[in-house]
C-alpha cells in the first residue's frame, strides 16, 4: 500500500528532460500528466491550468474546479481494471509545487510550547500569558521556501553563548529541525474582511509537510524583542506533493476542550487531524508525533491571521509550528528531543546528536489511513 492511490491523488509540479514544467497528480510510483489529460480530453478543463510552473493557476480557479478535477481523476483511476498511463517518478524532476505568496508560521502545539518554556524558563510559568488565548505566529520569508530534496546550507549569523560578554559571528552550532503541517491557500479573501472560523477551510486547497529549519543559537540571541528572524529565514523545506484537503477530511477527530474558551471569533468545536508523523535522521527514526496533539486548529489559525483585515492570496502558506506530543518520543524538534543538548539522541549507528551535523539527512513523513503525505527530505551542507 503506497499511500498514493485513487483515494489520495496529491498534486505537484514536474519536469522531464527537454520539456517545460507542468502540473501532475501522483498515482502510486507514477505521475499523471494533467496537462496532457486536459489536452486530450479525459479532463474537461482548460489545459492552460496545467501547463504551468506552479499549482497557482489551478488553485486560483476555485473550489468547484478542484472538485471537478478530483472527481474526474478518481473516476479515471478507480476500479481494478483502471490503468491510466503514468510517467515514472524517476523520469521526472519534482519542483516546488506552489509559487508562495505570504508565509506565516504558527506555534500551535501545547506540548511543544510547554517544553520550550521549561527549557528556557525553568523557574517560571512555561506558557506566555497570551498563548491559550490566540494562535501565536510570525511572518516568514517566502523566498527561502524550497522543495524536498534541496540541500540545506548551514547558516551564519550572530550568537552569544551563556557567560559571554559579546556576540560572535559564524556558522550556527545548534542547527535544528521543526516537524510541521502546512496549509496552502487556494481561494483568496478581500482586504479588510476577516474570514470567519467556520468558513476558514473553504479557503484551503491542501496540506503538506514542512520542515522549518531553525538555528537555535542565532534564535536565542536575536529573538528579543521582535522574535525569529535570521534563525528561521535561511530555508524552509516543503513536500513536492500537496495533498487535497478533501483527501484527509476523514482524519478529523475531536480534540480536548480549550481552556479558557477562546474569544468568539476563534470559537469552534475543538478538532485536529489524526495524522501519524515521523522524523528520521540518517536512517534512524527519532520521533513519532501525531498532528492530533495540535491545540489550535488550521481554521483558528486562518481566522486569527485575517481578523485584522489582512487578506489571503492564492499560494499563501501557513504552517502549524512544531508538532510535539506529551511523550519524549513524540517531540518534533531536536531542541526538545535532546533537551537543548543535555540529553543527546542516539542514532542507529551508535552516534548521538544534540543538534544537526554537516552531512546529516533529515526525512519527515506522515500518514493518515490510506493517505501518505509527501515526504520532506534535506541534507545539511557545511557553511560557506
């Protein structure tokens, strides 16, 4: 069971040697060429939606078009005798699937927020006073979002070690990962109009895994008073395949009540996606979180993101923040897994990691029932 059957059909952008990029849908270990299917007739859509270097034109066509295309592809691929022609994955180069507009990264895992608070404020309340009242987030740098498989260059910047009088400049020595779930906006909203929480998911085209690489030493020095900057903006990796939101709606589960109850514009029946996630470093699985542990839902994140009148655009990306659970083996970052270096993580080859070393390869995976999210892979290269 590949997790990429007719019940899934995630979308991406690919290119073969000598050809221009185009939109495809993954089926098993192959790619359905949607541009060719539209040109030849099985898809009754304008082929120009799919002769594109990103999904944005298709996403911008609206929810009714998404529905028609998905229904047509499922009809084409379902059934024991259905064998539509596919392009082998090894014959295609997978590209960044979306032209990213705005990028917002949230901080929506209660267990992650508590762990971070206990690491850095061991004698104080781990959660900031506002944390249970609204989804906390920051704007990232969309131009440094890269597709899975892109090498990650170790960043340089300022850091100051405990006890030092002054900062130094150089490569980060505490390079980390953040396992996150990203949501891709398809339907835009008008500037000045908030999106209601009960209509928020109408704007979401699909989901994908995200690795928000983080330089913890740079972050610790620069984050006060304005929060993350260079520690986050050097690279964020995303999957090559965007899973349609409709493909994982069956994975929605009830979540514990939020206490205190959110303000009215954020109020809904608590829910989350039951998605089993995995972090692998150099072939060793080091963590097994689940997205059901997220405190704030995607709908609440989007409603809060627009409550001040900020508009949504096709291709916007917002991510959950690190996903962690209550157990040690459910922590979604090395900061937590190694407790800021005090408890290094053992790998299968006998080595240990407090933070990432040059040459390390990180792979993020996820699954909900018969749907496997596209993986996110990245290898660390030495700083220049």
